[in-house]
C-alpha cells in the first residue's frame, strides 16, 4: 500500500490555516485516490470503492480545471509536486 504522507504533510504545513485552498483539496484527493487504487489492486470486484474512486477523480479534475483557468503557474507547480498528469482539455 502506498503511503503519501510526504504530500499530505507538505500541504498540511503550508496550508494549515487555509485548508479550503485548491492546492490542499487536490492534495488530499490525490492521497485518497492513491489509497483507493492500491486497495482496488487487491479487491478488483469492490464496486462501491470503484464508484467512490470515480467520484473523487471527477472532483479533482474539476478543481484542477478551475485552477488551470485561474492561475496557470500555481497549476503547473501543483501537478509537478504531486506527480500527476495534466488534465485533458476539450
């Protein structure tokens, strides 16, 4: 199971007062996504966890799209630190 305490600790310390920031929310969603992904590798037929993973992925995607429109530099920095791919644009 993957432990992403580094990312959570990094954003927790930086945004301790500002837990509603986009960066903090995306980092917490990323931690949840990685935990659910490792869980689903062991339990492939857990459909409720699959549904939860899809919901969290959608929330993170919407937040990243918002951030990329508002502040491209913060978006690039965030995806670089969390080691996630860029969102697909239509």
